[in-house]
């Protein structure tokens, strides 16, 4: 009996030693080979069905990423009612990312009535979270509650994490609040959830609450809070967290250091970011990615490429790094290095995904290698809408619109068209001014259901407006359910080229009514309208808004204000805006030179031109047009010619047709008709209607009819679409009494579908605009106006005025010609202004055409007789009439 007892005790001791040895060997196994050897021993000893060893083997194989062996071990013990074995296989599958299979085993376990325990649920809950299977997650949560495990700390932490990964932060918070016990993992799960879902404020709030609860943050806490600091650009909180990291010794953790690196890039603190990187003891791919991408995002493209070269010498980059560097190559237009990186990808065996290929297409396009872009596109096995759009954009950038339309047709068949495609195709219609294609794309947009997209609608409004279909543009605008600021800016800007300024002003008022705040683009759309109407009052109101919204430092806005004030008859205000501008570009100086030119201040324009050059601003083609124009309107012939010579000699600028037109105008306006004609004949460019028009206008003013007739013939040869040149030629023939020629030209204008702009003038009195057409008799007080003009005619006759009937270009009797002169629009506007303003106050009249010679003379007489200053803006310049003289010195 004693021997049996001793033998039994010895057997138990041997078993315990064996179990202990095998357990230690299993735990310490560091290679698959060692694990297989231990597994063989367990089988030899007949222990393979032991719940303890089978569970250990399942877990160990899972650690070695060998889930098939885990399956095999479990299969050998199946069917089993042992919960530990079920827990082991579920945990093994979850550990290896086989979440669907893990949930499948959980389902089998329940069908076999094996009751889960508190160790089962964390793995099952993690699988639900990984699969974002909300329905299954909620069902598992119900199972937890039914089994009375809702208070378990580990299960609670897993549930918080699951709901956070579902994006259900209310449920995660509810779970957190209901926990009787919490540890650092509980707080981390909640903070991480808020941070990962972009709830930066809440992430920081709960982090601070955890600190107040006495929870010591770990690396996981810090790596969750850092993105929140970066996302909120909360520099103070970020710096405090950085100090804590240093204090508790977490700076050696690579994940924490990567988080700090990313945060400082979001703060635009390059120096601190680089210092953290340089001090990192351990760096991984994420560290390099963060640094390279950070430099690239801060537009330090050259530096990001240099860092990439450092990285490849020590570390193998991943696809994220490579795509970041390819973007940098595109921005730098560095084709050679872009090709090098592409080749590195191929040799390195990188599996290029759709995103990487899209970036390659874009990089090659930006570097000008369209063939390489197309090559990448064609070899792509899988193309998304971005791929198609990138390729279409490449062709748009290279103005290859035929290929754009071909690709778009194929894209429609593959059903890859999205709103971005529509916007790009509309931009092509705009560039080609192709109305029919635009309407076709509009139909496609409706069929595809993109007609409710604000950006697409904005593009359609813009396309129709730029194709000259303002009514179609308005229809799209009116059918839009919502208008953003861009919509309003487009429709307001569209009114400028269409010439419908009344509509533009109405739109501005409607925009205000809808409470949409203007931006710089709005202001730049409104100011040209004020310029056209010469509405100085409204211009000043806009100027006030510019100050209120803080746009006064914007250079384009300042430039537009200079132009607006100059065209509204206030050179003084233009100068004030110019003087207050701290930054001036070539457009600023050109606007000021042009303003001086409009007022006949050629000397001041020349001084401004010299000042511009002295400040280091290089004049461009437009600046030279402005200065020669200014010289032309001040009779400064030699100075204007000197500026023309400077273009090529000093600035290597090839004169364009508009510069030659300005020189012709300069010479002919000063009476140098023969010299102007010689200049035209010596031009390296073929003279167009604008050149001959400048000469003809001067011939008519100077009375040089012989040259005028010859030039008129030249104009008719040009077949221009500008009616103004035909009218000029017609006027010359009218002066010569060649009425058959006049009638022929008028018929030609009608036959070609052209329309003569009717002469009109307008005046603003007491915040209201009054417009007058030539010969107009349908306006307020027309009887009083004509009566006043009759009285003034009598007074002028006493002063020696004789009507210049040459400016009546109709085949009628002389008395009728005098009546027609009296009905010119500027005279009606002046008379109306005299009747409706206080005596002695200045008048400002705007006219859409050039003031005729007789009206110019009459206005001088009126200024003297009525003792009024009269400022008149015609199509060319301003005339200030005072005491019987004009500021132009009869030089216009």
C-alpha cells in the first residue's frame, strides 16, 4: 500500500514536472522549428487532446502567423465543450486578421451550447469592430449583458473601442460612463475614438479629465492626443503634451515621436519637427514618410526629394513615400528625377496601386511628357474616375481638346463620368466657345443627375456666359436651389463682357439681400460696373466695404479701385488709392499711367513711368500701350516715340499690333498724317482695322479728306467685325457727299449681321441714373430740355458760335442738320443736368462714343455761359470744360 502511494505521488510529481517543462518550452519557443519539435513531443506523450496544451499550441501557432496549424490543432480536439479551446481558436483567428472566421467559430460555439466566458468576448468584439459589423456588434453586446458580464473591465474596454471604430461615439461614451471600474485602457479607447473620428475638442477634453482623475498617460494615450492638438492647431496644448512626453520618458517610443513630428508639421513649425526627427533613436518608415510628406506639404519640394535620397540609402521607402516624392517632382517640373523614382518603383518590385498610377499620370503631365502620362494610363488594369479625370486634365493642360473629347466619349461608355469630369468638359467648351457642345454636356449632366451639384452648376453658368449666352446662363442660375459665393461672383462677372451692367447691379443687390458676404472676387466683378456707369457714389460704397472686410491690402483690389476712380471722373481719388498702396505691381503702375493719360496728364504719366522703372518694376506690353496712349492724348510725340523705341532696345519686348496702333494714333492725332502713313507702310506686321482706324479718325478731325478717302478704302478691305470702323469710313464718305457709298456701307453692315452702337449719354443726379439717346424725345422734362437748348443756342450765337454741319452725317437740309446736332445725347444730358442741379455745381456726363467736334465746341460755350464745370468722359478720355476751354486743349 505504501509502495503504491509512493508510486502515485512520484507519478504526479513527474507529470507536474513534465507539464511545467513543456509549458515553459512552449512559451519560450522562438522559431517554428522549435514549436514543431515541442508539438511532436506533446503528441508522443499523448497530450495533444489536453485542453491546456491544445489551447497553448493554438495560441503559439497564431503568434507565428500560422493560423492553418492553429486550425489543425483545434480540429484534432473537435468537437469540444471546453471554452478555453474555443477561446484560443477565436483569439488566434482574430490575432491573424481572420475576423469573419473568428465570428464564424463564435457562432458554432453558441450552436453547440458552449457557454462563452469573459475571455471569449474581447476577441469577438474586436472582430466585429474590425469588420465594422454594427449589427453583429450589437448582438454580441446583448449577449454580454444577458450573461451579466457588462461590468467586466476588459469587455467594457473592448466595447468602447468597438463603438468608437463604428463611429458611434455616443454609444462609446454611454458604455464608458456606465463602467463601475476604469483603467488607462478605458480612457485610451475613448480618447482614441474621438481622435480617430475627428472630434479633436472632445479628445482633448477627455484627456484633460483623465489627468484630473490621476490617470498616468502612456504612449497610446499620447499618440491619440497628438493628432487632436495638430488638427486643432492648438500649439499651447501640443507643447504641454511634448513637455509631458519628455518628463515621463516616452520620447524614445517611435510611435510617439512620429506623432510629435506630424503635429509640428501641422503647426508649420519646421525647425521643431526636424529637431525631433534628428533626435529620434529609432526611426521607422512612418518617421521618414511623415518628414518627407511634411516637407512636400510645406512646398519644400526640393528638400523632400533630398530627404528621399537619404532615406533610400538606409531604409526601404513604402508606396506612400514614393507617391509623395512623385508629387514633389511634378511641382518642380523635374522630369529626370520623376523618371528615376518611377524606375526605382519598378526595380524595387512595388505593386503600383490606382492612386500611385494617378499620381504618375499627373507628374508626367506637369513635367510636359504627355506620352509618358498616356503610357501609364493605358497600362493600368484598373482605372477609377480619378485616372480618367487626370488624363483628361493632362490633355486640357496641353490644349489637346480633340483627345479630351475622345477620352470623354470612352469614359461615358465605361460609366466613369463624375461631377469633376463634367466640370472639366465644361471648361473645354468655354475655351473653345463651343455653344453646341456645351448644351450637349448640359444634357448629359441632367441625365447623370449632377444638375443639383453647385460646382457643376457654377461651371455651367460660367460656360454659357463666356459663350455669349447670358440668358442661358441666367436660366441655370435661376434654377439653382442654392447659390454660393462663387455662383454670385460668376454671374456678376458675366455681366461685364455682356455689357448688361444694369443686370449686374441688380444681382449685387440680390446677393446682399440673400446675406451672402462678398469676397475679393466679388469686388473685382463689381468695380468695372461702377467704372462703366461712372457711378462714383456706388464705387465709394464698395470702397467702404473693402475697408470693412479687410481687402484694402489686396493688390488686385487696389488696382481695380485706381481704374474705377479714374473712369468715374476722380483722378484725385485714384492718386490717393495709389499713394496708400504699400505693395505695387506692374498692373498698379499701368493703371495709374493710364489714368493720367485719360485726363491728358501726359507729363505726370511719364514721371510715373520713370518712377515705376526706378522701383525695379519692369514694364510689360500693357504698360507700354498705356504710356504711348498717354503721350498721344497730350501731344507728346517725341516722348511717345522714345517709349516705343525703349520696348525693344531696353526691354527686349517685340511690339504688337496695339503698340503700332498707339504710335499711329500718336502721330496722326498731332497732325503728322504723312508721317503716320509712312510709319504704317514700314510696319513689319500687316496693318489691321485698328491701325487704319486711328489714321482715319485723325484725317477726319484734321480735314485731310484725300488721305481719309484712301484710308477708308483700306478699312473696307479689312472686313472687320467691329462696326465702329465701318461707321468711320461711312462718315468720311458722308463728309465728301458720296451718299451712294454711305448707303452701300450701311447695307453691308446689315448684311453681315453687325449693329451700330447707338450714341448715348448718362448723368447721375440724386442717386438716380438718367440715360439719353441721340434725338431722344421720350424722357422726363424733354420739352424743358429742348427749350433750354434753344435758349443756349441763341446765347452761343451771340458769342460767335456757328454750327459745324460736317458732323451731321445724313443727306438732309441744313436746318434739319442743325436740329439733329441739337439732339446729340451729350447735349440732352448737359441740359437735363443744368435744369436739375443747383447753379454753379459741377456736372459729370458719360458718353459711350467719341464726342463729336461740334458738341465739343458747344460744351465749351455752355461752360462759359452757364458758369459751370462740366466733366465729360467719352470713349477715349476725360474732358474738363471750364470758362470756355477744355483740358484736352482741343487735342482728342
